[in-house]
C-alpha cells in the first residue's frame, strides 16, 4: 500500500505542470498593451522661481555657467544634468541611468549662443525614464535650465520632430544657430524587440526667451 | 559674390550656410549694427514689408553697437535709419530692403563715412567644417584706412580697407591672439575660438587707436555626434506575444511526469492483482 502514494503524487504534479504551462501559453498569446502616458498636466510641476537670465548678446557675450538641472513643468520633468561626451565610435553618450538627463559637453552651454544638446531615456527595461513624456510637448511649452551660478535660462518649444535613427538629420539637430537654443532628445517610434532598440528619435527644439 | 567665391574655395556649398533647424519652422534671423565711425547715434527700425508699424525699434544706436539676433518670419523686410530721437513718421536718413530666407541669418549694418553712409545687408554663415571655427573681418575704422588682420601670427586679411567685409575663413579651434594692425595704431586681443563657432571680428576706432570686437554669429556642437541616440530599453513599449516554445516545453514536461506517475500506479495495481490471484 505505501508504494502507491508517491506515484499518485507524481501523477498529480504532472497535471499541475501541464495546467501551468497551458495557462502561461494562453496568457502570452495576447500582446501586452503599451503603457499610455498619463494625461497632460497631471504631474505638472511649478515653474522654477528666481531670476531668469537674459539671452546672450552677440557682441562679446558674457560667459555662461555650466547647466546643473532641467525642469519641464508640463510633463513633470525635474532632473539633475550629468555631463556626456562621445563614445569611441563618435556617437553621443547616454546617461547610465534612465532617471536623469545629461548635457553634451561638446555643445554650447544652455543659454549661450548656439544649440545646447540634452539627452534622456524614454524608458528602462521595466518602466518610464526621465523623458518618457517628452513627445507630449508642443510649440509654446516652457523648459528651464538652472546653471551652476544659480541663474536660470528659460526656453520655449518651437517644434517637436520624430526622425528615423537611420535618417537622423545631424546638421539640423547639432548644427550652429545664431541664438541660444536647446535640443531635447530621446527615443520614440516603434520598438524593435530583435535589436532591443527604438527605431526613431524624438527631438524637441526650443529657443531662449527673455 | 565674395562670400560665394570663398565658400567654393573652402569647399562648403553656399547653400549650406543656413541653419536647417529653423528652415523647418519658416523663420530666419536679423541683427542690426551701426559701424559708421563719424555718424552720430541713430534709431533703427525694422518693418515687415508694406507694414508701417515697425516690428523692431532700436533707440540711440551708437557707433560700434551690434544688436542680438532677432528671430523673424521668413519674408521681405525694410530697415530704416533715422537720427536718434527723430519722429518715427519722419523721412528716414537711409533705408534698404532685405529678404529673409528661412534658416538664414543677416546683419544689416550702417557702413562707410557719414558722407557716404550706406546700409549693407550681410549674409551670415551658420555652418563650420567639423571641429573648426570660422571667422570674417569687418573693417570699420576710419582713422586707419587700411588694416592687416592676423590670428595666431597668421595673416587672415592682408589689406582690409575701410568699410570692407572679408569672406569667412576656417581656422583651427583654440585660443588665439588676434591683431588689427594699421599704419598708426594696433589693437590686440585674445579669444577662445571654440570648434563649431562662427565669428565676425569688427575693427573699430576706439577712444585711443583701434579696437577689436568679437561677435559670435553662431555656435553648435564642435564635434557633432554621429547619428541619433540610444535612449530606450523598451520597458514601456508594446511588445509581441514572444515565442510559445518555453510554454510548450513545460506542457510536454508535465505530460511526461503525469505519464510516469500514471504508469507506476498501473504497474502497482497489476502486481497487486497478480498477488491476490495466486
């Protein structure tokens, strides 16, 4: 009689494994819906207080201090800015964590004449990154960059563009400008699970306001 | 003409002097300058063509003043100069028209001596060769009619005459000593020429001798990154169902275990029957 019990347990365990496998199979046959951005304004932050610095003069412009933080009230972005360089292959480095944005040190400082480049992740492997809602920005929205000397530069969005990465317009995004401008860059478009990369970049163009 | 010729020499297509970014928004830039040494201060007006209300008015613009760039919608404009304080409806001393193309920048400068004052429209360059800086020289000194301009000991313009504007020239980035050398006076300055920046060096009559003003026409990433950026891991992206293989393997393993258990149960049952039977 006692020999009967282990065999029955093995039989039952086998059934459990079959059921678990079937449930798993059925559940994963439906694609997981993408997380939808929260409604605009839900996580809106107040605009930073304190003096807003004037845009630069073209004659003997005053030196501008390094950027330390970025605030975009409408989409709830408030992040420290780390510094980024280029990779050995000449591509732009990206922040090593997805929760902060970074400024490319080879571009002008935000608020100086020229196009300052700031980059952040749209997401990590598990959830939203610092620039998750960047594509919600529209012409006329504000972004603020605080500098190491305590001054703040205010920028206003002029356009939001999506570019396929293999047709990225380098000159348009990184080329010289005669006024103080900002480029906020993240990923977007379709995600390719085979490579683990998004196929496009979202670029927000903004100009300093006085 | 001179600009186009120099662009060809430098191997930069003339069309590439614009900023592609603002071309997408249909705007360009304009800045206004007073570079006529013996002309008193003026009021400068910028009108959208055919509109009598000025878009921009700069008051009491004195010799040597250059305004910041103003972003304007592409189209036709006219620039008028009046004596400082003159009525906005009075006849301007001087006026000129300028066509602003999207993505282009212009300097409209009062140039020459007061007796021959003219408004000159300069097409400002917005590109540099990778890793380099570019500069041009405006000679606006009346006291030193001809000036030699050097950068780091190299001659940039051998004989800049009063009221002339040189073509842009590429120079290696770095901090350079620049000199404007006239027959009776010399000005010296030291400036950092960052890669990816465009400069106009203006030679002026100072209170004593010559003066050099460094205008930053434009700036960008000196070493533009290659291609786009990799800023996502897909954690919020919609994704497909993935492979069913692991689940099928699990079901197979379950079936195997069940069969093993069932087989053993049956064997024990048979053996018991046999025992009872004997």
